[in-house]
């Protein structure tokens, strides 16, 4: 039964069989499909929470002002997995939506099979190559052509901390892994939870990612997870990463299993826990609780990753149509997404930062302003890294398998570390099988 999760992961991978590499500019046969209302754009996405829905509504209004009708197809649940499964069913039956929220390697999977609209003309008009760092824009292209429009950048390698807990424990905010364990010991001795973690597979892998980024460094992290270097996937830096992950477990609490991420963030908000390593979506929980950045909570890079930026991008792709007017509506939407006003309004609501490097950040909170500065520094020093735990560095099949491997290792101290490294390598390679 050990490899059942891996088999399941592979079954969730993109199911289209293809013996040839299709040209992205070749339009699939879509004759006979039902016609759509003039100027109507059907959009499949999974943004259904309060802040997300508010952000999407801004784009709907802008489309309406341009004379286009937005037909909402929101599919909630499981961090987008339900929406992606719905998309596969629709597309493979010959009736895809006009627009869909997709990110990471899945963009290439759809694009390489000829489903997606080439939007190079929009990108050229708006100078995307100048406004979006190459490490990010690479994920928006297939064979060098733009096929996806990016909304934002999420930073994954954040540490969120309650300064009052640190003060009561006499601990300092950790800048390195060594400092983390020094602080954790003091916080634990003072009767607080040092590290808030919900033992769900994706939360555990998010923690694993920040540790790996600190220990392996940018180049080896990329080589291991994006370039599938077997030596690094089973080498000494991976061993140290796993040992550090297991060591951190002793600073979490007994109620961790099954707890969702937002309830976990609440432990920090309420002063029961000192810190949480989580992406910038956690900020929304602090703000919703009327907490003030820099006073009630602080945001700093995960220990050892100050110069690095692990990113997660939300983006839309556009499915090919035989109707030129439909294609024009799709490209109008792509253009609106990168407009400065929308970039600002969307990301103020979403909690992320604009993907454009030229946006005025005056209206953004201190954590977002820090994130933008870190993003620009990382872009300039080639320290932008695609997130491992959030559908960027690896595809969905690999991610599902990796979640299982990391979670089994984290939750069972008897699981052998050498065996785990072999399974990590197999998981990362799952997309290629």
C-alpha cells in the first residue's frame, strides 16, 4: 500500500495522451461546439472567499466597462484541485471555459497540447518582458510564447510572529536556523507554543520548503526540485533538511494534527503560539482580527532565507476559440489584468503583491512593502525561487506524491530517512512518468 498515494497522484496528472509535440499556434478542432453569447467570457476559478471574491469583482467591473460580459464559473474547495478536475472534464469533452485559473507546470501541460491562446501581442503592447522578472515570466510561456496572464506574487517563505510572546519569553526574532532553535527553547520554557503548525500534508510541506530553501540555497534548491538532480534529492543537504524538519516537530503542540492553517494562525494572533511559517495569505487573518503590523504581529523571512523569495503566482490562461470576437474578449481580459490600477486594487484585496515591478506601494501595508522590496532584490540577484509546496516548482502529480512522503516522515518518527529521500526523488520525478 506504500505506493498507492503515488499511483493516485499519477492518475490526477494531466490525462491527455499525445505522441507528438503540438505547436502552440495550432488551433484544436473545436467545430460543433455550442456557441456562446456574444462578448461573453466564461471564467473558471476558485476565488470564493471574501477577500478573493472582492478582488475578482474589480476585474468583472472593468470587463463590463469595456463591453464584455463575465460569466462566472467559480469552483470552491481543496486549494483549486476541484476546479482543475472540473476543467479537465470540460476541456477533454470539447467544451472548455474561455478562461481558467491555472498556474505552474500545468500551464505548460495545457499549452503543449495546443489548447491555449497565444497572447504575445498583449504582452508586447504592455511590455511584460520589462515589467515581469524572467524567473516569473518563464512560467507564463510555452515554447517562448506567452499563454498566461499573471495577477500577483505570493511570498511563501514568511515567518509570522507575536512580539508579545517573544518579549515574555525573553527571546529574539530568529534570523537563522540556529537562532530559531535558541528562541524556540526559551519560548517553550516560558509555557508558549514555539511553532504553530497544522499537521496537514500541505502545511508540513510548506514548512519543509522553507527549511530546504535555507539549507540547500537557491541554486541547489532549483537543481533538486525543478531540474530533478538525483544527487541533490538524496544528498547530505536533503538529509540535513529532513533532520531539521523532525527536530522542529518537538516545538509544535499536541493538538496540531488535522488543524487547518487559519486556526493555526489564530494561535499566534491570540498569543498562545510565538510563530508560524506560512505564506503571505496568513496576513489576512491578522488584519481580519484588527491586528496592526509591526505592533501586534511582525513578518520576517523564514530563518535563513532573507535573501531568497519563494514565489507562488496566480494566473489566467485562455482557451482557443474559432470565434475571433471571443478571442478579442479574452485578450482584452489579459490586458486588463496587467493594468496598474487593477494590479493595485486586486492585490490590496488579495493580500499578495503586484507582479509588475513598477507599482507604487504607498497604499500597501508594511508587510507587503517589505515583500515587494524583497521581490525586487531577489529578482536582481537571481534568488527568485518557484514554490515547491504550491504548484509552481513541480506539477500536480509530483506534488500530491511529495505531500504524502513528507507527511509520513513528519508524523512517524520510525520512518527511515534514507527511504524517505528515495521516495522524495520518486515523487519529484512522478511528473515525468
